[in-house]
C-alpha cells in the first residue's frame, strides 16, 4: 500500500533508551486482543490492527488474497462511501496519515492522528473489521491496482529474485509462494471467494488492536468497547502446514531476468522459526558478516579483493521458517564458484574459531542501536507490540529482546554457524541476464 501523507507528516521521536515500554493488554469477549501504550509526551496517537493472515494462509490455487485485501479493505464500508477516496478524505480532513502492509505471516493496518482524533481512528478500524464492502466493483478496481504493482515490482532489476529463492528453498510449505500471488488466481476468483476469505480471517479473534501514544487508559478502554465489543467472533483459524524435510545436498539453480545486466549470485539456507533462539543467533551472524562496509564479507570481497560490487548476508525471520541469504553482484567475470569459495572461507572461520571479543561487542552495539531505533516512535512501538504478541507469542520482547542478544555467547555463534550454514544445506542460485 502506498503511504499517503497529509497534515501530520512527522513522527515524534521518543527517548526510550533508559526506560521500558509500559503497556496494558486484555481480551474482549469476541476474542480481540487489545494492547494499550500510554505516552503523553507528544499529542499523537497510533491506532493499528494486525490480522494473523498472510500469504502462507492462502489456498495454493487462490494465491494473493491476503495482499489483495490489504488494498480491498480500503474500498469503503457500510458507513464510508466512495471507496478509497472516502477513506482518504476522512483521514486527510482530520490531519492523519495511514498505511498498510502484508507479509507471508500477517497483514497490518494503521493510522496516525493528533491525539484528539483517537475516536476516529478506532471507528475506522472497527468499520474495516465489521462493515467492509466486498463487491465486484471494488474487486475489479483493486485487481488493476495490484496488477500494476506486480508489473512495477517485476520490472525492477532483480525484482523476481526473492521469488526464485523461496520457490526453490521450500518444497511443501506455503512459504514457497510470493506475497503478491499469481495474477491468474486473482482474475479467476469470484466475489464469493473473496467474501469467504474475509469472513474467515478478518475477524476479531484473529487480530490484535494496538493503541499507542497520547491516550488516557480509561477513556481508551471505553472507546474500544464502544466500537469493537459487538463485532461477532469468527470461527477459530486452524493451521497445520506441511513440514519441510532438511536439505542434505546442495542444489544449483539458474534463473534469468531481462531487466539486469550484472548477474546475482545467491546462497540460500532454510533456518528455524523467528522465535527460536537460533534465529536470534543467525541475526548476529548476518550482522557480523555484512552489516556495514567494515563487515567481514564486504571488507574482504568488495574492498580488498574487488571481486564484487556489493555483498550482503541477510537473515529473513518468519513465523514458521527463516531464510538466510548471502547475495552478491560479482565484479567483472568472476564465476559463481570463485565467489562461493570466498564466502565459504569466511563462514568456515566462524565455524572453526570464536569471533574476537571486539567484533562481538560491535555486533551487540549495532543490534542494540537497531532495537532502540525500532521503538523510537509511536508507530514503531505499535508495530512492535502487535508483532511480538502475534508472531512471537511474547509481547515482553519489546523490552527484553536486547537481553537475548546479550545472553548469546561467542560459542553459540560458532555452533549455530556449524548447524545451519553448511555447503550441503543450501540452494545455490545463479540469477543471470536474459539474452535478448
């Protein structure tokens, strides 16, 4: 969803370096989980709803629905006419901003208002949950919007690379699909298909409501009750996804992209769920290898040997499985195998030796800075509270996530590298320019 800015264009930074993020949480009778965070230092409030539905929850023959609804649920409601423009006008006239986004695991909507407009934010999200208009007219409108979004994405250089990664890294789990889905599935879907999807997933017992900012707790609790208490509970969502077999032999894949001139070389590893301790350790390893120009891979392969234009190690955390990617753009005629050797040499050093105390301290400092920055605005706090509750089952991570990193040892870093980052446990992708 493209972000739209109106009167309120600046998020207020908060000084939370030395204080915890306090919150209240409770459940309504319909199953909606509510989280409230009060900070009266700035006259701003964020209202947000995260639904536990993403691309992985879709029928494999009807992909793209979760992302499609990110757009469709701005097509107006029973009490908000004129589709997107109606929604837009209400927020604009009240000095607010709004946005939405979708992943494989969840869909997230939020509004930012002056704090005296809190009630409007809650009304908007209750309307989206209770009275959405799911009609063929809106479906047709947003179908064209999503098609254009897909075209723009795929026409970007390396725009299809992640799709190639996941479709080869996952064989049975729905992570093998993309968030935007297949256009033929959206074209063939009926209005009834969309209504069934909405009824199944966009229900209070599959959602968390977060209100963060300049609020009064008692007043906010009463407003939440006013707007959300009577929304009917939906059926419980059951998830039973196939389990992937471990990768025991590497697989070499070639893919082609007519929008690039320089190939990309990728090593992709399947890693554990984001709430497992090993996932936190892998975040530290990716920071060590490629976060910044002084990182091990960048300094060696880009600066010193000038073998690549850029190189990155990325740990993509997800609810069921993670994806660990080492990506590089080779310099000149450097081959895939030449680049792999240099990368494997650096990984082998981590597997065989303890990283230095100095490097270990630098990693922790970087991650602590990222942690603080992620919660430096009301918007960031609202997103963190929703994410930690829904996808990590531990809302207190908003205060103690950094303690996990501080508890990880250099020995654990070595052991996790040995466990997951071996040459026989990966997909090797040569992403090449397509000959015209």
